[in-house]
């Protein structure tokens, strides 16, 4: 149990969750394009992938909280992952109620933001990792 809570493992899981989330978000405009192109199941798939993205964002937020608690993530970075979860929840809601004037820009922003946070974790960890204590 203690080994599971060591910062290395939640940090690896956080990196994997971030990759999966950005992949799911990147699928969304493609699926909507297929829906408008007349593919009958594309919108159903768009909402299913959206719900999967919400679970991934929740997992990502919880893992970020755990990494912060274990001293591996800056508090500001953990808050960004929490904000992504809240915004993905809002995105799901505005998708179902078809408020497209918010849904489309928010979806684009979420994809861009998730790409940046994934790059933080994989390429520039110093930007989000908690500096080691002296
Ligand atoms: C850039 C990204 C996205 C674009 C351009 C986009 C676009 C759209 C459009 C145009 C619709 C309405 C389709 C119609 O009324 O015929 C829609 C519906 C929807 N979208 Fe998105 N979306 C994006 C990302 C997302 C994401 C990230 C989520 C979830 C987290 C999501 C969840 C939904 C849901 C749940 C619906 C309603 C589907 C239904 O009624 O079955 N979308 N989206």
C-alpha cells in the first residue's frame, strides 16, 4: 500500500491519464465531422467518448491531488488539473443541451489545454513538479 502511494507511481498514472485524455479530446472534432458528414453512429460515439473523457479527467484530477499530497506536484499544477475536470464536466453538459456557442470554443480550448498539460508532464516536468526540498 505504501509503495502504491510513493510519488513515482501516481505520477506515472497521471502521465498515462493525461495521454488518454488528450487522445479522447482529439477524437471529438473528428467524430463531429463524421456526424455532419452523415455517419449515423458518430454523434452517439461523440457523446460516449465525451463521457469517457469526463471519467479520465476525474481520474486525472484525483491523481494530481495525490501527487500534490505526496510532494511531487506544484499546488498550482494540481489546481489546473482540477479545473480541467470541472471544465470537461461543463463541456459534457453544454454538449447535451446543445449550447454550441459555448461547446465548440470550450472543446477547442480543452483540447489545447490538455495538450499543454500533457507536454508539461512528459516533456517539461520541471514546470509542474514540486522542486526538491533543501
Ligand atoms: C473541439 C471539440 C468539439 C467539437 C467541435 C464538438 C462539437 C459538437 C457538436 C457540433 C455537437 C452537436 C451535434 C448536433 O447537434 O448535431 C456536439 C454534441 C455533443 N458533444 Fe461535442 N464537440 C467537441 C468536444 C466535445 C467534448 C470534449 C465533449 C465531452 C467532454 C463533448 C460532448 C458532447 C455531447 C455529450 C454532445 C451531445 C451528444 C448527444 O446529444 O447525443 N463534445 N458536439
